[in-house]
């Protein structure tokens, strides 16, 4: 089948696919897709094959975009054709992530409604309301030897409050996160890790052979079913527990105006509102919380590693902070303009160790041609930042 596809493209369309590793019969490039540290392999492919690299796994087309110019061409100028998300058996069916996580939802009405609710909390003016809560949860001095635990807790504490923001008001779920081993933060961590693993190309054979989803967990080779059962439970916990707690406090009259309470009040008072809006509010809050915990944590980890490896940069930043603030207080967001070197280090931490080296996958809605290369409908695209 793979050979037929290639012959049809080249002989009948007069086009060729982008370069890439040579596929094997039947399985294509299955053995070329790494199981870990995949960004290193993809960077090697970029150096060898250029700004577009093609691979095929059992008939699934994959494309790595390896330059800023090409990324702009595909994901910005041609966004109408490349805004959809791929669906996989593990993410979409077994874990049901696409039902609630906007980052993985296919392009369409359901996605647009989630995006609208997310935008209400994260447009340019609204994000300024988040700054005080970031300062509130700066607590490393309590026990500096446990900085990794603090990173997870701080990120989770910030995101659980941001999840209930409406425009300029920053109000929490009504839940104070615990100083250590907070159940909401730990649940979010586990869900995030399961999504990352499930989204790794070639990680689960059930994505290649969907019929495997029907195999009972007790059968050899179906151990993934046990993972699925636990992870679905944890996803439900992430969605339901903080949301229900907020609703309970709302009913008790013990919650301030916030994203969840305001939106739920709108549903109750407006008969034209769709009943599904309640689910969208719940999904949006869980997405924000889950997405914020791991990403914030790993960015700070990258920063700490950079300061260890490049102490001269740390000294320069410390000198700038001391010259601007003295020894009276810690820096705040309002000091950004006066601390250009510190802000540049922050941006470099994001660039130096990108959190998702291949970006969130996109999928081509229709056939396309880029620089003489044929991009088949259904091709999964990755923006290779590494």
C-alpha cells in the first residue's frame, strides 16, 4: 500500500514527497521513530534532510517543519489548512483527552467554544490580574533545599487560581493548595505526564493497530489497558473535584465572583445559554490547571540549570537587580522594563530548553503543495523547535 501511494504521487501527480529516512516495506519508518529523546533524532533529520522532513508509519504521513520561515508559511499563512489536530486511539478514544483538553481538540465548533472561554481569561488585559497571585506564592525561602517540590506547588497554586479568573478579577476555585503534596497538583502532574506519553508518536501500538483497544488487560501485550483505566480515573478527578468544590462553596454563598461562579450564574439566568456551557467551563478550568503546572515547573528548572552552568550570567543579572531594587524587596512584574538583562534571561530559558520540542501536532485538512513537495491530506505536522 505504501509503495502504491508513493508511485501514484510521483507518476500521476508529478510531485514528490519531502525528503526523509528511507521507509521499509509495510511498516514504513516505524523503526526510525525514537521512543525517547526524540528531539535529538529529529534535529539530526533536520541537519540531514533540510527544513521539511517526511516519514510514514503504516500509512500515517508525518512531516517535521524545521525552520522559522517554513513554520510561518505552514502554520500562519496557511493556517486554514493546518489548524486541525490529529486524533489517535490512545488520546482520543481510550483517554478521551480530546473531549476536554482544548490543546488536542479537532478544529471545529466544540474547539471554538472552548477557545472563547479561554480567551475571556487570557487576553492581553486580563493576564495582568494574575501578577499578584504569582508574588503571593513565591515561597522558596521556607526550605530552599526542597526547591523542586516548591516549583510544582507554586506552579499549581498559581494555575488553580488563574483557572477561575474573569477579566480583571483573580479569584480561586475557593481551594487553598496545601504546602506539600497537594492532591490537586499531584493529580494534574499525573494527567499531564499521561498526555505527554500518549501523544508521543509510536509510543503505543494501539495507535497503529486500533483493534488492540478491544484486547482485555489480562492478555499479554495489553498492559496499556491498566494504564488507561487508572489515567481515565485521574482525568475525571482533575475535571470534577475542584469544580464540584467550587460549586459547593458557591451554593453555600462562600465563594467570590470568579470565572466558574460567574459563568455558571450566566447559565442559570440566561435561558438561551446552551446546557453544554457548564461542561465547557469545567473543561477550560481543568485545561488551564493541567497545562500550567508542568510547563511552569520545567521552565524554572531550565532557568536554574542555566544559572548553574553560566554563573557569569547569574552575576550580571544579580548586579542589575541590586542596582535597580537595592536590598529592600524582591522583583515584581512591574519592574520588567527596568530589568532588561533579567527579562532577556527569562526569554532565553524558554528558547534554550523548549517545553515541547516538536510543538503541538497539527494535521492537514486537504492536500497541499509546498515548494514543489506534495503534502497529502491527513499529514501530521510537527514544528521542530529543537
